[in-house]
């Protein structure tokens, strides 16, 4: 939530997501799914201990379609496992925690566990892109005019029912002798129901996927970089840049 400096505008974190993009990770058939699920249970069953789902998709289905879904008993945490990407979620709609540090740290540790599982299960797996995003909401009277007055110098349009904007800025993390480039995407949207939506997505650029192969140490530094960027955004809202 936003609190620093007496900021009265509260952004409630609803969901945190890590997207891990992978090459050379095979889930060829039902036997392979069952084998992976058994290994997952051994490695991360303490967190993702809910009933898993094996999704019956053809072996030639696109690689970003999940084959396995795992979750925690209370559905606070979940993950989609596909050949080309792993998505890890903290679903905070009914599990709000005012300690942002705890929220982010728990999510980071879950992401590292899934990353390490992939690298251990398949030695040939290459992790070449990572995204870290969060979805927030805020209750704000006259939300459209709030967004209009805080983010637009002037507007020639009156009687606005919905208002949104999106921007993307670059950032760089120097690590292991080369620069890791990031997109920093922010979306803000308001509707006439007194609510504001806020999405922040920090991800390594797709153009460099062919030169990246992240290990767990670099992954943690990437996530730390994203967390700091996003903490700054939600702490200073609506004064974001």
C-alpha cells in the first residue's frame, strides 16, 4: 500500500506475477506431465500443496499454453507450467498484507523455487527472459477526474466516462559484465465507479532473448531490481515518473 511521506492515496496490491520464459524445456506427453508433477511435489510441495491440474492439451499445442497448474491450499499462490514459460502468481484479493516487504519477499522466494526446479529438472533449459508485474487498485471518489487532474496537463475532452494511459520507460542493470535492459511499463485506468486500476510490469527486453541465459543469482537480482522500481511507483502514487 502507499504510505510513505504521508501519502493518503492507498494502492492495494491485488496480484503479483513473475513470468519466466524458457527454451529447451520439454513436456511432451501425459507421462512427462506426471513425471514433472511428481518432481514438483518433492521440490515445492510445501508451498504449492493444493490439488494440481494436468491440462489435456495436444503435444503440438503452442508452447505458452499451460500443461500443469499448481496452487497452494488456500489459493494464495499458484503457478502455470508450460514448455515456453512459467507464470507464478500471488493472488492477494482476499489475503491482503500491509507489509509490502513480506508480500514481495514471499513471492520472490516462490519464483526462485520454480526457477531452480526447471534448471534442476532439465539441464538444457535456458531462461532467457523474465517479467515481474503487479496489479493494484485504489478507491477514489470521482476517479476519472482524479486521473485527469494528476496525469494530464490539459484535456480538450469533457464528460469523460473512462480514462486510461500507458507508458514504457527503459532501465538497465549492469550484471556479470553485460547490461540487462528492461522495459518499465505502467498503466493507469479509471472508470466512473470510483475505482482506479494500476498495473506495473518490469521485464527484460524481448530483443535480447537470444543472448541471455540467466542463472538463479542473476534472476534474484532482476527480481530485486523490478521490486524496487515497483515499490517506488506505488509508494509515490500518484506522483510517478
